[in-house]
C-alpha cells in the first residue's frame, strides 16, 4: 500500500482497538508518525496526507528536518535526550517524551525559561526494568513527579514507556496495564502543575494492544513508511 493507505490502515486499527476495549481505551488517540532515518520525500507524503505529529529519536534529525516542513508540524522528541542537546531543540519540539532524570529536568527548565516557554514533557518509565532501556523504575516515579513539579517551565503531562520485544502478548500487555495504573495513581497527587493526561505507548508491533490498555499516543513508523534500510 501507499503511505496514505498505510495511514488509513493504522487509523482503522486504532479505532477498532478502541471499540474492542471501551473500559480502558482513551476516547481519542493521537498518531505520531515516527520519521527517524527517513528522507524528506517520504515524510512529505505523510504530511501532505494530513499527518501533523512527527516523532524523532535523535536531536540531529530534528534539526535537519525542522526547516523543511510547515510550521504547524508538531515535533515529538521520543528518544533519549542528553542534557547537552536540550538547547538545540527547546524552541522546536512540541513535546519531549523521554524525561528521565532531575538533571535533564533542570536543563530543560533553564533553557525553556530563557525563551519564556513551558515545555510539555512525559516521564519515561522502564516498567519492565530492562537493562537495555532508559527510563525511571516504577517505584521511583512518584518522588520524581513531585520534584519535577517544582519547575515552572516544565509541564508534566503524562507517562511514556516502550513495550518489551517479545512474541507473546501477555508480557507486553502487562507493561501497558501497569503504566495506565501508575498514571491513574499519580493523577490523585495534589500537584496543580502536573496533568496526567497522556500515555505514550505502543509502536508498530504493539500499538493495538497499547490502545486497548489506554494509550493516548502511539508512535508508529514501520507500519506507515515500511521497513527501514
């Protein structure tokens, strides 16, 4: 199928997953097209078809692609963010999905304050506590949220996780369930600057499971653009 056809297919599967699990699924799910390693031509096909949320793992790729696309594109930094790279993207990204340390939070605060901007951020949680993944441990998140709430130029809007790369559905679903339950717990905290609205979880291999468990954002690349080189 074409990129446009793939987008329609993904959106159709998202809608079916929402209908399949009305108890937990979110009323609306934002599709973030993951454009890492892709050239501008392929990305433009998705943009021309109406996609406005693009996800990048690397700061350098945002810097290269940002000037090539309309100003209404919402760029999401979904990969690990080093503190020394914050200054390059603080005026460009719509949201940072990978806030995972107070050192990074302090740097985002410093750079965002300098341009008088509040940056929406999601806290990355390593639910399965996998050595190969970034993110806070589940039991660290509540204290971290309380600390992050002190930064006036950071808006904590929810949580992000990456599901385990396994063939069985059960462990993937369990990770997404635990993130949803954690979001619900954190929503009860008396922190007016923290809005636990977003759950960024699910990629090409597991986004339907993520939607059934309450994802409000899914990060889909391969299912839209095809396999990367």
